[in-house]
C-alpha cells in the first residue's frame, strides 16, 4: 500500500525512531505488554482519545476514523 506523509509526520516518525531504534521487521508501534506484537486496536483507540482530549476536544465526538484525510491526486 502506498500513502503520502506530510513533512510534519515524517519529522515526528523520524524523532520517534531516533528515540526508539527499530530493526527491519519490527513493528513501528508495538504492544505495551508484548513487544513482539503490534499495538492493538483498543490501545490505538485509547491513544487517539487521549490526544483528542489533550487538545481540548471532546473525545466522544472524534475517533480513529476522524484522523483519516483524503487528498485529490
């Protein structure tokens, strides 16, 4: 699958990888309890809710699908 990243997203991922080096085949975001597994859907949902609350929005009005954007090509 191909997708585009914004410059801000590239910078954030780069900073994350500098702080937490990964090896080929590692999950970018691993499970909290099991580093050999990827982050669960529920963990991702909790993170999104905390990010939304952190910027002062009501997490009940936004969810993981709210982060999707489409771009005309």
